[in-house]
């Protein structure tokens, strides 16, 4: 058991006693120190923070989300771990990192929730588990420096005790509950109610259950309490206390399930109770946001129940529901108020998104707004939006429904490639999301969407993330309460954390200017950008602490935060700062952490030190933290466990929880501030404050003027004192952000990203109609500017032109190409370009039946078909309009699992010469795999048991090759294209080293980069594009091969065409050698293209002379290499070698290519690759680290990895 050490501190100017001091004076000295009660005043300049609302906030589910275990708050006396100041943005990740998550604590903000909030204080039953850092100093034990410093401040005497300022207060002890180690405190009864309920209990950590409980009730704001154990039953052991968010007079108490499963209900603010037995255990509750009697209950066996009479009767809604993935309907969006959104798990490990009315949720009436299966733990229903995640082919796709319309795939920048995504906020008809991209580990990027939540653009890169106490993702992002568009974030810059602020919702960010002077008036020499102010953007997990940063809707100009001044955020140097102008300037107010709460709508501030030592004073400020007065609130020092400001703002009451000693009863100190206010405020007591961003008074497109009380006045504010005058501003550059597909260059210019084609016409655009073509800019959502540059930056209407269908894609709803006999198959048809309203769609199922549709609107949910016979079916989709036609083919097997196949083909092959084609399958399975090869337009495949075949192409042109691999009932495929010519030449290419950093090594990226290189070559040399083919190799370092192709129509004078081809090769070779070929990957990132070889590669054709010339070249290369080796070996004996090296030291090193031009090269077989068991899906489809591709010209063709 711990003993609390003596609470003695030196006073200002006092020195340590000398060793020679008379020992007879020690008892007197100790008596004086104990009588002083360790009190003292604090010198500070300002402080401001808001109290975390004691109400349980509305959950994104449209109701009250009661967690399985109420928030645990640690007490100083009996806790095994000191509570942290909290976390900023929490997201639940029960399904692992690759899950779409909602933020439990959405955007970190301070706003009042519904009155009647239940929180739990927790102390372990075993004091030996206590953290030594939070225990009280024992005799002879050292105390932390911060505690010593705090003890001096607390122990500083202020003249005489009788002269100090005191607040009206009263203390009440919960007699008989000294052994109880948990408590839940709740204001109830409605607005300005005087009723407080407290449930204390003894939780046995060894048994994992509650063994004792007491229920207390106060009807006079906490002056006195009545024990209600007899009214609820002396043998009843209570575990949880809940209050209806829409009617705080309705109380719900749950008994401990290890004793009995029952519920106690009160409709008169806890005065009387009725008890009802339950036939299931309640793990969590979700109250309806509007209907006070409607409740959802979740049980540990994954069953969801509903009650329409506040818990008296319960009805089973659904089974196999994912924990915390059920939501009430949102009024105005869902058709009926009793609709429930749920994620139900299915046998194959996936889940379905279903909705139903709770009274009609039978198997036949369940409906799914999303026809396909989704990933578990991915459903999020929040405001106007519904989010889900579906993984296919190892890559996750995210979908959103806006206002309960059809789902659309979320569009992030093409190469963000998220491996984790969290929904942070859906306020103001816009989505804030945190995305961890493929090359990030400890940080996330912030993205912001358009109104529909589909198109996302980057707001801030590399924002700090961490894990919360429950393993949840925590993002360091804070939204200032009461000011639209103002956020603070901690960004990682060169391995340093820095705090940034934005006033236009993420368009522009800047560092915080440090105060001019510190607390003592000494100048702070902090110059941007080398030095700035940084904050701990943490939200308190303890509702009785104010958190490390706080603001309030009713006083938006005030922000209080803890942090430090310097080049980066420090975890040890903690001070308190305040801003009274919305974050533009800051003042240093405390040298250590303090809890600061708002009184009287933010007109007054109260501060209490965050310490484990006993206190009996707090500090008040009426001038926005410039000056403070010390007040006594209790006669004896109190070990404070927390403080709670009464949510009814008209009652200036604060309740402080704590203990006078280690073994004392629970003490509840009621502090009444009403006496310190002299009168009510009148009109002359107010002044105007103008919101601004560094003296720019147009913030988010409008000028805002607030009426606030003049600092220093001690008058009480009224209910509706907050008045705001708003007028719009003219639109300027700052009111617009880059649209999807565009990136910022400089301050105000938006240019298309290298992967984005701005000329693409909307698929929904029909001929004769018009659509809005983006200018590259979009006005920031919720920005209210008018006129000015609005017309210049707005999207312009453009006539829809008839366009042939292009990019037709056919797939099954689950992405599988093998089904079982009699199984219902859903085909999904997707068209990238073309008029969806005027295109005829036909689907031939390959079994003698087909369907056709006049437009796409009728097949958005897919086309269903059942095959009556087993076999392999060629399913063909056609899209046709008056301009053109497009088609695509899918081969469906109606028949042990394989997961991925990688088809390796040459990019270019020689006509009438064999070309080797192979397939690599992962993972390796026992048994024989069957390979089905389709070449060109052949309807009958070549069937082999070998993973490679040799093909001979008799015609020139682009030949499509498709391979399907069958193993049991599983079938997968890959498709590549081969260019067939009579002859060609090629050169290996290399790039600027910085391209490797931007290389995610996926097929789509390589295709886009190939197009960029080809475009650059054409622009510099003016060579027709039909002569150029660029192929990117997988892996690092980034490399490619340039193919120079003949004209499609080869004339009879074949030698002349070869000469023309050689001239083209020389032109390209010259341009590459002169470093004329380059492209911009993104603003500020220039990539140069080089040739890898010094000499031109020989012509590749089907003649025999090519072999001898290639052999001569090979021998030449060997000879040169041998000569270089001999020169290097004996260079010290040849003086001019060193001289030449000194003269040529700055010349760039030439690279020798790895191409061997020979006709006798062996074929590529599976032995050239890693064993399939060693491959992973990522390795097959992404990168080969440190690998280099071997390229061979032979009778079998020119072979590379054809991605």
C-alpha cells in the first residue's frame, strides 16, 4: 500500500536549512509546513481551454453509440496507470490496417452534446499495480522535477488564509463506498436540471466483474446526495448507467450479467425504477437520434436486438452482425425512421451491407443497397454518406453513396494506392479522409472531397499518426470550434514534427508564429521558418480534463493549447499558450500543463494544474487570460481526480471529484461561481471582433464580425448573447483549390497531373447535351465568396459530341471466373468512354442465349444469368452507337484454388519466328494445373499442362494473348498484347535516379510513363508514333526499352524500308545522346531519358545474317571489356592514363547495356524465376527490388516482362 509523503515545499526566497540546524526545531518546522496545506498562487499571463462536453456525443451512426465499456477515467489514489491527456482523432480498426474506418471521435472539436452524459472513473482493486510515476511520494523517495516545481506553486502561501479570495462551495462524502474503484457521473432531468446521478462500483479485476455497487442521487446540484440501493434492490449489482439523449429524464441501468441479466428503467430522472429480466446479455447500446424510446442492443454472440419501448420488450433484428457496424437511419435521408443499416457477415469471410425496418427484418425482406459482398469492418454510415470497401484481385476499392443514391467508386489521385483509409469528418457536405499510401508507414495524407464525396484532392501530406490505447489510429488533426475552415495539424518534415494551421480548409498551410516574449517578459528570438510554435493536438480521453488543446463554439476567438517553441514539437518541453484572435497570435501563459475550462459561454476562464499532488485553489480570468486571480474552493487540500462543468450554462456550477487521503471516501465538491459575477451584461459591455487570417478579413469567402464581452468585465452573459454579422467577399485565388486530376504549381496555378487527361468527356454526357468541363479549379466547399474570380475559375459548359464507345470492360460481381453448376452469376459491364444513354449494350452468355439493353441505366446493378450445363463459356459484351462499336470477352468456367497468374510475353515478336510465352502462377498447389491459351480472335483455346508454349505469328499487327489457369473450381486469367513485325530495332533506356522514388512499380504506372516517354520522343524528333513503342521493365532501378518499328504497310522494296528504319534509329539515338528527351512527372520533378548502350543495336529480323553480326558484336564487347581490365590492372605503369582520368573526371560514366543480340539464346522457362511458393501477390504485380530484366533477341522473339 502506498503512503503519501509529506507535502512540504519551500516558499519564494526561502533556502534549505543548514545541516547544523537545531534538531529541536524540526517538529515545529514540520507543523508549520503541514498547516500551510501546500498552497500558493501561480504567476501567468493567460489561459483558455474548454471543458470536454460531459455528454456522450452523437455518433456517426445517427444515434448514441455506447461503447462496450464506458470511457475509463483513472483516479490518482488507486489507479495503476496515470491517464494521458488523450488522443486527437481515433479510428476503430478491428479488421486490420486494410479497412475503411470511421473516426470514433470525428474531427477534434469542442461542441456541446446532448445533456446527460455518463462517464466512468476507474481505480484498480490492487494498489500494488499502481504506476510509480503517478503514486504519491513516499518518505525518502525522489519526486519528479515538474512535481517539485508544481508543489512550490501550490504551496506558495498568500499572506493570511483569512484574506484569500474564496468561492462558494460545499463538499459531500459518499459514505460507505471507499472500497469502490469505479464511478459513473451523470447530470439528468433535462435543461438546467438540478439532478445528478452517480453509480459507484467495485470492479474485481481478477474475476472480471462487478461485485458491489451503489447508486446516488442529488436534486440540489450536488449539495447533498441520497443513496438509492433500496429502491433498485439491495442484492442488485449494477454495472452501467445510461440516459436517453433525447429525454434526459429516462434512465437505463444494467445489472452485472455474472449475477443476473436484467435492466432497470426510470422515467422520472432516477426517482423510481422498474426492473425487467433479459434473455440475452447487452454489450453495447445505440439510441435513436430522434425517438426517445427506440434502442438497439448488441450482444456478445453477434446478435442485434431492438426495443421500441425503452428496453421493456426486445426483438431480434439480425444475426452475425459485425461489432459497431450498425446504424440508425438519418432523418431526411432514409425513407423511414426505423430503418437500420447493418454489416452482416457471411460464410466466406466477407460481409453484406443490408438495410431493413426493424419490425420487418425477415429473411425475405432484407435488401442490400450494394449488390456485391464487401470487406468486413468497412461499413460507415455518417451524415449524408455511406462508405464501404470491397477488395478484388488483392486491391481494395472504396465506394461512397451520397444521400442514399447509388454507390460510386471513390476517386483518389491515380497513384495514391492506399493501403489504409479512415473517414475523419463528413461535416459541411464534404468528406475529410486520412489515407496511408503505398510508400508511407508512420504518417497519413489528408484528402478532402467534393460535395458528393467521390473526387478527392490532397490537402496535406505526411500528417502524424499513432496508436491509441485501444489500438485505434490517431491522426494529429484539430478543427477549431466555431470558425469554419480552420484546422491545425502536425506534419512530419525531414523527420521533425511541426504544427501548421489553415484558414481555408486545407488549401494553404503555414507555421505558427511564436510569442514575442515568454512568461517572464524575456524576448523569444524565434524566426520563421527555422523556429515556430508547436502544439500537442491531443483530445483528452478523460472527460474531466480539458485536453492539450481546446476551443469553444461560443468563444471562437479563444484557443488554448500546450506545446513548445522551437524547430520541432517536443514531448518533454510543455508550456501553455493562448490565442485571443483565432490562432493568429499567441501568448505564453503557464510553464506547465493546466486544465482550463470555459465559464459563462467563454466569458470567464478557470484553470487548475494537471498534477497528482493535492490542491485547494484554482485561478480565474475575466480578460481572456491576461490576468488571473487565485480562489480557494476547499478548506483542505484535495487530490483531484477530475472536474466537470455543469452543462447548463445558466448555472455557474462546477463539480470537482477527488479524495482527501488515500483511504478516505469519495469527495464531491460543488463550486458555485455565481457570486463572483457582479451583474448581468448590458449592450455597452460588448465590443466587435473581426475574424481574420494575418489581417486578411476574408476567411472562407466572407467577413465575420462577432460581438463579445469586453475583457475584464465581471458581468454575466445571457442565453443568446452570441451575435455574428456576416457579409460575402469577392472571390479570389484563395477561395479555389485544384480540382481532381490537377496539381498545384506555385501558389495559385493548377496544372493537370501527368496521369490525368483533361479532355476526357463525361460518360453521362449524351450527344446534343452539354456538360461542365473543369477549368482545373473548384471552389472550396462551404466557401461563400461571390463574383470576383468566380466566373474565371468556374467550370464551363461544353457541347457533348458523339463518341464511339471505348474501354468496355466485363467482369463478374465477385470478380471470379469460375462458378459452380446452377449458381447465379452477375455480370458487370463498365464503359470508360461513350454516351451511356445512347449506347446499345448486348451480352452474349456463350451458351446460346443473349440479352440486349438500350442504355446503361438498366444494368447498373449487373446482369444475372444461370448456366444450366458445366463447361467453359466465352461471354462477349458489345457496346454500339452510331459512331462505333467496342467489345470485350470474358471466359467463364462452370467447374484447387489459385490466386494470381502473371503472363510473360515479348513486347515485339518477329513474323514467322517462334516466340516463347509463359505463365507464372501463385501460390503453388498440389496437383496439375490446366492452362488455357487464347491467341488473337480464336474461339478455341490451346490447352496445355505446361506453363509455357511456343507460338509463331503469321501476320503482322497487335495480337492479344489470354491465359487462364484452372485448379479445381478456381480460375484466373491474365491478358497481354504482342506487336508482330518482320523486323525492328531496339535500345535500352535509363532515367534520372529520382524517378525510382516515384515508382510504385505497378503495371498502370509503367503504361502511363511509357506514354509520356513516347510523347516526348515524338515532340522532339517529329517521328510518327507508329514507329515507336516504349516498354517499361518492372523492378528497380527504373529502366525501359525503346522499340523502333517499321511502317505497317511494308512495300516490296524491303531494303529501302530497312534503311529508312535505320535513319529513324539514328535520329532517336542522337536526340537521346544529347539529353533532349525529358518529361515532367509533377511540378518540380524533371526526368531525363538516356540510352544505356554506346552503340546502335543491330536490326532484328528473320534472316540468318543477323546471327553472325550479333556474334561479332558480342566478341567486340568481350574484347573491349578485357582491354579495360588490363588497362586498369597496369594503369600505374601508363602515365597518360592517369592524366586522361584527371581531365575527364567530370564526364558522366557510360553504361553498357545487358542486351545480347544473338539468335541462339535459350528460351525463357520457369526455372528462370523464383519458385511459385516464394512469390507473393505483391511481388508478382508490383516490384522486384534490386532486380534487372534479362532481354534476349532470338528466334523465339524479343522477351521481357510485358506488363
